[in-house]
């Protein structure tokens, strides 16, 4: 039985929760060994090609773990959330402040970032927003200090912002507005289709995940109210260049406004459990995107 089928079997029986934990713990131990600094050091010289190779090494190490996280996100119950967070937390726990190549130092968060996206894609496909909230707010040892609040989402997004331009080194991404987002979108699509059978719904779901994570990041980093004319910074994914009258950001703003207190992402705890807070921040992000020179 392969790992994916084994996970399905364990998730289908509540009494298998201990075995499920042990299964994910074993997967995590191997992953930590595969991407740890002993195997992938940061105290080495790096050019553009070696940076790409390092990201690809992380991707290769994750290729069997990503579908597991998608499945956990999609079918995991409240009692499974801590198990789903285990790989992300153990990877983050191995990241300590150190010297070395800046791009390689920050790239250590890339596996965590990918697993967060994979889990969130699975969770949102099943309207399982509590998983997104719990993973985003998983407590992690923070090498950056208090500015990231010891919260996984903040630490991972800050690290990815530091290496954003590095994704332009991938073939075909040098002229893209959001190269990291485009790369992750393409990387995860085959796995999402095979594991969750999303088909053409994948693009809309990916945009939704990126927007929800971006606005939650803004909620953490900008706790104060946002004035009508303000354009606070937020991490913009590929949804940002979609400027049609029904672009993903505007659609989600309309959805949250219409649903109000019953909106599921807010009921799960995102945006301070407030759809109004989402709308406030999302409208600010929309103003920032409209002013971008794209």
C-alpha cells in the first residue's frame, strides 16, 4: 500500500488517530533529514543556477509529502489539525539564525511555504477553513525576532519576500509580475489534480487560497484599522494581474460582504473572525494592486 492510500485508510477511522500521528511523524522525520542543513548547507557560495537547484532539491524532497498534506487539509477533522501541522512545525524548528548565503538562508522556509499552500488548497477545496487558520497560526521558533510574532504565516511570508526576485531565474519567469506565485501554481497543479481531482477549478481555488493567506498576513502585520484611502502592503499573488471586471479579489470581497457574519473563513477564525475586517484589508490591497505599474 502506498503512502497516499495508507493515509486515506487512517483518516477514515477516528480510532486510528494515534497510528495517523505516528505515520505523519515518520514522514516528517525523513523530510527533516532530507532538507536539513547537514545535507543542504547554507554556508556555501551561490549563483543563480545553484539557487534554482536548491529550490528543486527541496521540491524533490517534498514530492511525496505534498499530496499527503493536501489530503490532510481536505479530510482532516479538528483533532487532526495538530497532526497536519507537524511537518511544518518540525521544519521551522530546525531553522536557526546562522551565517551563510542570504538566499539559501531564506530558502529554508520554502518547504514550509509549499506545505502551507498544499494544505490550504486541500482545506479550501473541502471548505475546511479551520485547517488554514490553525496552520497559519502555528507557533514556530522565530529567527527574525518579534516582528513576525512567532507565527508560521508571518515568518514564512517574510522569508519568501526576501527571495521573491530569485524566482525570476526559472526559465520563462523573468518577465512575470509574480514569479514565485506563478512557479508555485504550476508546481502544485498536477498534484492537486491527481490527489483532489480539481480539474479546471484549480486556478480559482489557488487564487482563493492566495488571497485568504495574503489578507490574514495583513491582518497580523497591520492590526490597526485601515483608512479608506490607505493602500497597505500585502503579498500579491498571480490574482493581482487579473484586472477584469470579475477579478478574484473583487469577487471575494463581494462574497464576504454578502455573507457577513456567516462567511465560513471568518467563522473559522481568520481575520479576527470578522468578514468586515477581511473586506477592509482586501479593499486596501486592491487599491495597492490598482496602483501597481503592471
